[in-house]
C-alpha cells in the first residue's frame, strides 16, 4: 500500500480488501500511512529500505497488488538484485496514475516495473471495486510472525519516532 489518501472510507476499503483476500500488506515510511501497522496482515514494520523480512514476502508472492507503491521497480531491484524486474516470478497488478508522468524528460518516474495488469486510476477508486469483485481467499499459509521493531539506537530516526508514537497511542 503506497500513495493513498487518509480518507476513512478509503482506509476501511483497503483493510476490507486485505482481509477478504488474506493479503500481506507492506508500507513505506516515505509516504503517509496507508494501512494500520498494528493489523495482523501487516507483518513487517514500515521501512525506507527494504527489510529482509519484506524481501522474503515479495520473493515468495505469487501475485503482487501494488496500490501506487513508490518506486516499484526499485523495490523489485532490492528484492531480486540487478536482474531486477526480469526476475519477478509473481504476477503484478499495478493501480496507479504514474504513467501520466512517464513521458517526462527528467526520468523522475525512476525505473519501469514489469506489470501484468495495469489499472490507471487512483487507488481509492479501484479498491472498493476490487472488494466487490473478488472472491474471499482462505488462509493458504500461516501468517509470518510479526517482525519487532529494532532496539532504539543512539541516534533517533524517523522509524524511532513512529515507534514511540505508536507505543504512546
């Protein structure tokens, strides 16, 4: 779950989709919250650089639903190495309006990920329709253990601030 709104209805729709399909959800610290990090289907803390546990989930996935994930090609490169997007065994569904900027001269779109199904729309428009269209998927495999946040370092990072706020609330 990447660049999504904080609208309560959209938030609930993302949770409903994850629960209906038993999806593991990853989030990134570089964008605002898109899914509850204490939810059972969010097994890895939000990250800036791909955590090993997140890399394992991506590598083992048979289908990846990207809800406007920030730099999907870069995430695949971190997971699969320099072979990057050519080595992704999963089917990729991308919901994003990024293609509107891909003709830009500045290459600010970064790399282009492999995509099997592209839905060029805002995530908040697609998710409720997906919730209605898909059939529930029962848990095929045991959910991974939640990865604990690392111990507090001598210097405070953005992750440390987030962990402290989550604990406090």
